[in-house]
């Protein structure tokens, strides 16, 4: 579990409470997910390397620091991952955004890929894969499998809520990938929903069922 980071900042935990609430409507849910994603981005990018930089202020020369190394890429797993993109882009607007479309087969519960579009320089970027829920872990593993086949070497996974089963599956397949979550919940139910969770994140984001 050393690769699992539960972000316990008070603002993150406060907003997560209202995201869980079944009475929170789609508009407020979308706004909260965006805000929560922005707050989580602070923690996810905490370890980015810095290099020295010099600027001229209105008063004098200042020795400062800027982010060094690889550029960033944000990769939402469609469709629910879309809800987390804008919040992160507010902090790192220069990041490129790729998309991976996966859905879970209702019978087998296995991920099925139906769309992929990635930045051409994906191998040169630090990638942040986003999906609100890490439930069975199937979609996360499939997405990261695909990214690695395309040449990605630096990948982090960010979700709002994780289940122990999903964490175990993701780390079993990709043990080097750091997982960032606002909460690690109890378990999955018979329908592979996280308990207590927040329901279906995609349906709640977009007002569908």
C-alpha cells in the first residue's frame, strides 16, 4: 500500500461528503467534482521536479524555480473521467489531454475499449490517468496497458474513491503506478459498485441512468 496516497486535506474531505450525498443534483455534483479534482491536483503534482530560473521583478533580479523535466498529460477514462479534467487543467493549463473510451460489459464485468486518442508525444510526458471510481480495477488496468503499449513510461492514477479490490488489481498489474484517492472505501457489492461509494459517477455527472 506504499503506492496508495489517501488525500485527507479538510477541503477534499468536506467536498467528498457532498459528492457522496444521493440528494446532490447533477449540476452541483459536476461543480464539486471539478473543485475536488483541482484540489487533488495540488497533491498529485507535489513531487514534480524543479529547476533554477532567473526573472527580473520590478525591483531586482530574483533567483526562483520552475517545473523541470517532462511535460504533463491528463488522460480521462471516458466517460466519467471527463468530469475531472477541467479542474486539473485550471492548475496546469499547458497539459495536453488524451482520451481512452472504456465501458464495463454488464455480463462479464470486463472492460471493452471503444475509443482512444492520445497526444503524439505521449512517451515524453508524465501522465495522470483520471477516473472518479477505482472499483474492480479492470478499466484502470486496461487503460494503463494501452498507454504503455503506446510508449508511456510515467503514469499516475487519480480517482475520487477506491475499493480495496481495485487497488489490489491495479497494483498487481502495474505495481509502479502511484494511486491517489480521496477515500479508500470498504468493498465492492455483488454488482461491482463501491460500498458506500457514491453510485454511478458517470450517471450522476451527466444526468443519465
